[in-house]
């Protein structure tokens, strides 16, 4: 396929999602071009035609960009097992998959355990940040120790971790917010101030 043909094919698949052309979008899920497969996923999702079986079948796609798009789609496909993407060798895929778990109404114990491990042990700070935020969105008390640990991580992680404390109560939570109010990073301080305002604890 020439570059011109590939470009034309990509436009065709993109438009399929806007024009209701399910046949074109679905056929492109098996294309040899990774960009076309990625676009096909988006087109099928836009059409409301992407089912859990198709997502599960592609979850080990060799392309990082396709797996990253699948990780994003997990948010709307709560019956699809996220284990593979939460253990992906590429941290950008894990980051998006962790975010998607925070968008689900609930997660199973193994997923929760994995998010806790990611928030505390992963070497990539973006993954730790995303996992801590997801734990806050989920609001399960078992994730609180990991969020509290993230409050002492790098600045970007601390910012998200402080906000992730919103669903929780207790002296350890209040102590973490108090520390964040005096953090050397102004954005961490801002997050703590926003949280205090949300709780009605700051009167202006």
C-alpha cells in the first residue's frame, strides 16, 4: 500500500465512524496498519458497535498505540478483563488503563490490588499518578494507604493524590491534607486548599 493509499484508507475509516458506516469500520479492525486499527476502534466505539468480544480479542494487539486506545475504551466496557493492559510492558498503556478503571463504577479485588501496587511500586511517576487518582475515584478504603503514600511522592503525583483523598475521612487523611497545605509545590498546596474548600473547612 502506498502512502497515498494508506492516507486515503485512514480518512475512509475515520469518516466511517461519523457516517454510520459500520461495515467499513469493522473490517478495518483487522487491518495490517496499526493506525488504521486504532482509528477503526474509535469509529466502532463512536457508532456504539464495538462489543466486549472485539475488545477482548484485540487486547494483546502488538501495537502500543492500539493497546493504548483499547485501554481508554475499557472505561466504557466494564465487563472486559483489564488485567493484560494493567500489566502491559509499555507504561503509557498502563497509565491509560489505570485511568479507565477510575471511570468504572466498580472494580474487582484483583484490579483494585493491581492499582494499589501501581500507585506504590511502579517506576513511572505518570503510572503512579494515574493509579492514585483511580483509587480516589473508586473510593474503596483498601486503596487509602496507597493514596496516602502517593501524597509523599513526586510533585505531580502528590497533586493528584491529595485530590484523591476527597472520598475519605480520618485523622491520617486530615494530617496528609495539612502537610499538603504547606507543601513546597504551589500546585500541591492549591489542591489541598481546593479540597478544604470542597469540605467547607475554609471560610473566605
